[in-house]
C-alpha cells in the first residue's frame, strides 16, 4: 500500500461522520476556500460530499472511488529521498530511454556507455552527467505539480496537453478496461504507454488551451482534494507529487542550471 492510501485509511478509520465548513479546492492554480462550502462525511454510506452555495453544486464521491484515485496518485508518487530512483524505473525509461552508445575520450579510446537525452536541448550524454530535474520546482511549484497529476486523472476541467501527461492520461483510461489494479501495470509492464518523449527544443509547442481550466479542479477533483486536506494530508500530497514521475525529467546541467527555482508555468494572478 502506498504512502497516501496508508495515511488516508488511518484517517478514515478515526474520522467521524458529520459536516465540516471551509473545505479547500484548487482554482486557477491556487488553493482557495470554497465560499460557503460544506464537506460531509457519511461513514455509514461510505460517501464524501462537497456542497457549495455559490456557485451551487453538490457532488458525492464514494469511498471506493476516492480510494481508487488515491491508489492512482500513489502509483505516481515518490518522496524527496526516493525520486532519484526513478532513473532505474521502467516507465521512466520508456519516456526517457537509456541507450548504450560509443563515446570518444581524450586519449582516443572509445567506451560503450549508457546514455540518455536531455529533455530540453536534446544533447545525448552519459547517464552519469544528467540531472533529475523537478519540472515544477520543489519549493513553490507544489500546487502546479499536484494539479498536473490531477489532470492526468481527469480531475481538472481540461485535459493534459504535454506529451508525458497525455500519455499517462491515456494509459490510465486504457488500463481501466482491465481487471484488478490495472494502473499498477502502467508502472510495471508499460503495455499502455506509447514511447519516447521528444526534447522540448526539438518539438513543436502545442497550444496552451484554456489555462484557467487546466489549473482548476472539477467537482470530483474538488471533493478528493477537500477530503485529503481535511484529513491533514496536504503536505504529504505535495511531497508525493512534486517528486513523482509526472514532475521529474532528465536534464543536462546547462539546461537545469539556467532554470529559476521559481519557474512555474502558471503563476497565480
Ligand atoms: Zn540540455
């Protein structure tokens, strides 16, 4: 069982049924209080409901569905101490393949070494010279990293557009057609993935779409986020997803060094 599922189950076991004011959601890339919102936990029915007055909406997520989403989040999670291990992860290697190549040294010697490509500029380097970059920065980029993963799971108003997140998004949909915890297969067998991600500078930029909608949770996403925050799991969620596979990529030191720690795609307005 993953970090989030373990924490959630422990909190659910201790939680009382009832209604709770001041639930949180993510809108336009920011964590906001839902105006006059009420989060309701019904343990007897195993349901979580978020109701808001302005705008008026009511959405119920079953405990079963909530746990399924949490398991999917866990499948994409790492911690600050474990994200570097992704370099040996089979799914990471589908996105950013490692290839043996002949490299020339000063003394004319040619050595056959494991190489990988910088995801930004496209230079091919020995694996040991590449750095594991947090696409959204570890500090200040957590909310964007969370929303990015929520987008993969169809929990935002608009779908993902980037080549990695689209691939994971489609893989989760495909995996759903197969029995028993199929999303785990995405991270063990890669049958649902389509392959290598082109370096940013060597591909055509896709149009950004509706940025507000890409950074705003839908009803299902809002209920899930509200219950996780209500259970005091906000920091754990941030850590798990900012270090997770959707937010980690290999970069050469020149490309990584040129990035600011405040490098976000959607600064709050
Ligand atoms: Zn580079």
